[in-house]
C-alpha cells in the first residue's frame, strides 16, 4: 500500500520548495512520486502550473545525465518538465545535441547477445533509454526475431513442423508450448508448411454421421481435435445441411440404458454431469427421461445441489471475488447466483476465479459455448455459483427496481483482491509517458464513479480521477489512473493476476 501524507507533510513540502528544492529532491526525501509532489504544491498555490522551478544545480545534473546517455525525454520525466524545455536549456548552456540513434557497434553486439538469451526488446529499450523499435532496427539484420516476444528458441519452434506433419493439430501444439494456435499457424506458414490440408472424405463422412446422431459442430470439433470452423467449412463445401442447434435423436435407446439414466438422476447426479460419461447428448437423455415418466428437478432445485452453502458465510477471499465481479464483468440473479463469462483469451482468468470461489461454483464447472448473438461464432466460457445469501444481499443492495446500478454498498468492501478482479475485468493500460490506466466503469453514474475514486484515493493512495467521454450524444464516465497511481496499483494487485492478465497493469 502507498504512503499516506498528512497536512503537516505538505507544509514541509511548501517550505522546501520555497527554499529552492525541486520536485524530484522533495520526492526523494519523502519517497513520493515527483508528479504527486508537483500536483500537491500547485493545488496549495505554492507552485505554478506553467513555470517549473528548476535551479542552476538542476541544470548541472541535466548536463551530467545527458552526457551519460540519457535522452531529453528521460530527463524531462524525472523533473516533470517538457523535453523541449530540457533541450532548449541544454542548448543555451552550450551542450552539443547528439544523434537520436547514436549507438556503438559494441552496444549492438551486446543487444544481440542479450536477445539470444531471452531478454525482450522492451527490457533492452529501458536499459538503453530508447524505443523497442530502435533496438529491433539494429538487431534484425543479425538474427531471427522471436514472434510475439516468446522466449522459445528457433530450434524448439522447428519441432512444431514435425509435430504438425505427424498429425498433431495447431491447438494441441499451442497448448503444449503455452502459445496460441494462431502463433503456431503463422510460424508453420512462414516455414512453407501448408496448414490448409484437405480433410479425408471418410473423416468428413464420420462427422456427418455424428452430427445426424445429435452431436453439435462444437462437440465434433472437440472429439476430433480440430477447430469448429474446420468442421463448418467442410460441411458447407459438400453442401451438407448442418444445424447450429443440436438435433435430438428420436430412436429409442435400450430399456436398460434408460433405467440406468433414471438411477443416476434419482441418486442426485445432474444430467449435465453424467451425459459425457454416457457418451450421449444431455438433451437426448432429458427427452427420454421425461418420456419415461421421470419428473425432472426445476432449475431452482437443481441449483440447490449444495443446500448447505445457501446460508453459509463465504470466506474473505470468496467475498472479495464476488465484490470485484459485481463491479466488473460479473452479475447476480435474484436467487443469489454469481454469473461470470469471459472470452477464450481470458480462460485462465476465469479458471483463477473458479479456484478462488471453490465449492461455491456449481458442479458443472466452467462451460464452453459458441456465441450466437454478440460476436457470433466466437467461443465463450462461463461459470455460475450455487445460490448464496451473501450474493443475494449484495445483489439487492446494488440493483434498483428499474435495473440501474448503485454500487455505494460495494465500494467500502473493496480490498486489493476485489480491486484486482475489477482491473482484470475492466482495466486497461495505456503506454503514454510512464504509463497510465483506465477502469471502464461506464455503467455507473458520475456520482458512483466519484465515490469509487474517493475510496481508491483514501484507502490505497491511488492517484486517479473521474473522466468522461461522449458517444452518440450520451455521456459515459470512467476512471483515469495517473502514472503514479498505476505504480501503486501495480504493487497492490500484481500478486493476484495470472501472467496472461498482467498486460492490464503494463507488465509483459
């Protein structure tokens, strides 16, 4: 958590600034960001927003920093002034400007060696105070660059070709090396491998039979370890009339099979749970159970498969995930269930939430589905919890009768984990200067956003403000986090975010 400063501290800053100390010097003394010092002094009327107070001693330090290889921009960030002001000051003091890209052959050789060892371009650019594109420009002629910053050697990636030619799909290769299937596919194409291989007609015939037996296109794709679009495109090429919704086979299964289904269902197991072990479509099982006179449990009864958790007090970790989700991408229904959905890119994030929620998650776990409305055809993963009174209470407090949100009861409950969930869902990082951030709280009013900003400032010392944007004559509000605030936020929530989500706080 960041350091909290009192009014007495600010008075000390006033005196130091009047005595000639710079923002950076005051910041170093009090372990504060220079931009925070500057803002406070401007608010207190001690410093001018337009006139940076820099001394002759500062100018001597600038000369030293510049001669050591620091850029005008790097120096300007340290002193919270413009880079043009630094450039102009040094020029007037007789300091010769160097070429923007003046690097020695020794520097370039060192970059090549470090890059071969796995150091990313972003880290090299920080060490040498330049842009990643500059580093890339100089080392590209000497070696093959990694794709997407992967620390996978060329030798390892060449194994992908052998695996693919032996029948391993791009999906499976991606899982094995923890990369996306698209990364694998691009590498294969770049190395002359034809990734659009013709699927044998006898295999397509099998897919057709499976589909007529009730298997969906998604289920066929999963069973044969191919992409959903591959099945769909080959059906269309052969003018096969497929159905997006599953077809229920009406041929009656043997009597002993139906009896087994009845026993499994009456023992308390859900149809969702035993359908896969029976190698059957759950809708087909449901159809023949009803036909056999079985009265199926209602949705409400099914969701109470863990009745002991209805009135149970969730642990603090579970409470924080619930609070963060209700502020972010999650929602709650009237029965007290938390519902969360994410895209395929954020599957690891959903799995992390499921782990935190533990036994509150409904038995079926994470479900995979194909969207048929928003981003039609894309894959969605979702989970829901069993009903719980804590979730129901928060839902009643944060949803009004007309569906509008009131998060005033949720805000005081926010601790670092809940904040991590909110940022993982709705946060974003913008590479602008030292890096700023946004929280997409567009669904909340200006007043609600102001309350959230106040909590972030007072509880966590995160430097942020309410910002607004206009879209089609309608005004939306969101939270803007300054670079100093991002530094505090990053330290707070970094331990909670899986590697795949750390891009939200500028960590790669």
